């Protein structure tokens, strides 16, 4: 009788090990499926990001606005910087003017005070 109980216990233990091994295999398959889904979603996000970058490029936006909204763009450049050699009433700090009047400012103060006069 003890042999039958031992055999039944071993059979139950082996059955439980088989069930545990099967569950491990199922979980590994689930993990692989989730990894594949994650890789797919990362690729989809990368594709959408690329499409967004192409669609939101300044040249594309301007051309679509010209076609769809009738945007009129100037022929010249977008930003124009004008630099004038003649300073418009250069504001010289008071201490420079004082040093220019009293002296001791050196050539730089004389040059600045001469430009401001």
C-alpha cells in the first residue's frame, strides 16, 4: 500500500512539474509576443515621427499655405539686417564724458567723446 501511495505521490509531483514547465513555456511565448509588439509599435512611432517631420518642414508648410490659403510670400529674403556706419546720436555714458572732459581717459575716451560731439 505504501508503494501505491508513493507511486501516486511521484505521479502527482511529476504532473505538477509538467504543468509548471508548460506554464513557463506559455509565459515565455507571451513575453516574446509582447517584445514583437513593442518593436512594432516603436517602428510605427518612428514612421509617424518621420512623416510629421516631413509634413511640418517650413518649405512644405509654406507651399501648402500658398496653394490652399493663397499665401503671398515676399520675393526677398526673410530677414534683413541693416547696419549703418553712422551712429545715430551715440549715447555715451556720463563717466566717459567726464573722463573726456577732465582727462585721464586715454585714446579710447577721446575717440568716443569725439564721435559723440
